[in-house]
C-alpha cells in the first residue's frame, strides 16, 4: 500500500511538471507569461517572458497579442508600437553543459483610432522579422497595427482559443 502511494505521488508530480513545462499565452506566472503596466491614458508597457520552450519569435508575437487585447479592451481599433526591446537570458539547466535560453520582450504601445500618412502598418503575424532587425540595429520605428486583425492573425498562427486569448477561466461547476 505504501509503495503504491509513493508511485502515485511521484506520477502526479511528474504529470504536473510536464503539464506546466511549456509556457503559452497566459498572464505572468512561475513559468513566464505576459504582464503590462499602464503608463498614461493611452500608453502601455507590455512585457512577455518565456521559458526554455518559447522562441524569441513566439515571445514577440505574444507581446503583440497582449498589446492587441489591451487595445481592444480600451475600445481602440489601432495601436502603435513606440519602443521595443528584447533580451535572451542563458540559464544553467542544472546538468553540466546544458543551458536554457529564456526570451523577454518589451513593447510600449500607444492606443489610437487614426492612421497618419507617415504610419507604417504592419501585420502582427510577420512583425518578428522587422522587430528582430530593428532590435539588432538598436533602433526603433513606430509601426501601427489593426487591433482586430492582430488578434485574429496571432490566434490563428498559434491556434489559441478565445479562452486563452482573453484569459477566461472555466466556470464549470461539478455537480454530484
């Protein structure tokens, strides 16, 4: 009986660990995710931190997705990226010679509903290539994104549910 309990306990821990190993689009938690800070009425700083299972491209996309969700929640049809940066940390994984690379992406966005003639309109699903080039050059250029299209493109690219995109918790109540 005692041996069975140990096996069940170890199995449960392994399953819980495996189930949590890949961070996805989610609020910041122990394994990473997004966070945001409102800087003023129409400006936000969005941060996405990934674990070793998340690429820099995915971290960039998830920072943009969170930006689009914030824009939508504030009734803005468009948002512009003002400043962006990224960092990839090399973390020792506990095994000699094994390291994990953890990306972090920061984006400052401005909510708006008008496109100026000088605005560069970008597709969220392909922004990563422009983003990585500008970060490498230590430059920045404002890009404007369509809020609805951005959510749709990235939701489709990563096959996310509405529950995941909008952080809707399951409200199922078990009845006996």
